[in-house]
C-alpha cells in the first residue's frame, strides 16, 4: 500500500470514528470516568477526552497503533485493570466481534461498571457484513489485476482469492457473521450477561471493510446508507 493510500485510509477511518463520537456526545459528561476497550490508535479516546471526560483506554499490545493520539495502555485481554464498580461509562467501537472469549469480557465489563453507569458499544451491522462480503471480490480482483503481469505476486494474488470471503472477527466465516451480526443476536448476548438494553441506534453511514473510495465524505456516505444500509449499530446498555 502506498503512503498516499495509507494516509487516505487512516483519514477515512478517523472521520468515521469522529462521527460515532458525535452521535453519542450527549451521553458523555465532563469529568465522567470513561473506560475505552480496544483503544487502537487512541483517536476516539482523544475525542472523548476533549469533551471533558476522564478517559482510560486499553488494548492488547499487538493491537496498538504505533502512532497514538492518546495514551492507550496495554492489558492482557482477560482481566480489565479496574476495581469493581469504578467505571461510569464503558465504550468500545468495532471491538467485541474480535474477542474470542466474549463471555469473559462482558462479565468483566459488568464487574467494573458502577450500578448507575452505562455502556456504549458500537458493532458492525448485517448491512456492513453483506456489503463487505460483496466488495471483497471486487477488491481482490482489483489487487490481482493491478499486480505486474509477470510478477510472482500476480499468481499469489489470484491464488489467495478465496471463493468464501474471510471472516472479519472471531466467528467461523463471513456467512456465519451475516447471522451473528444481527441486532437480536447481540442483544441476546448482552441480556444473558445481565445487561439491560436502553437503546439501539443504527448509524446511518455507509462503508465496508474494504476501503475502495476512502475520500468519500461522511455526508455522501449518509446518503448511500439510505439505499445500502448503515454500517454499524450503537447499543446503549445499563446493568440489569
């Protein structure tokens, strides 16, 4: 990937993550103790900190981006480094689907959340999964055709083009994810771990996992979502 495209993709992702924070800004108050799970490059932690929240962001060491916007702390992926009932808000964006032992993490989030606290969890929608599946083939063929004809990479590019698109997260395949990314499936999982669902918001912004047009504005993506569907759902949770 060229530096130009890499920068365009990073700017695209940051725009989307800023839009998510904008949509939940009314839920975030000054001096609230916020725990971000899966902080990545720290972009959203910085956005929440700029709103006046007291933010702690954690992620696995191998998931952290070297160019951090915020001080994201490493943790072991098993035990959240907070005492019981000390967090006022926990937040995660496009993270839970990548966690293998999701049951343990939900128990941990429940443990650290104050009785009157709440969680904000953003997860990919079925629409995102479907269009990411479709664009996988478009993107893969594009890369294969772009590779120089006599290059060994040309053969490898075509060879790696699988009939079944790879899974995004920890489910067995992309087709399993079409089922498990349903709102009802996630809602059921939260309820089973003693969370109450206060609200579910469909984020009316369209994008896929394969960034074909990184320079499209959020405004254009909102218009596309009217036809193709929103890419994520925001779950607002409380302790039951």
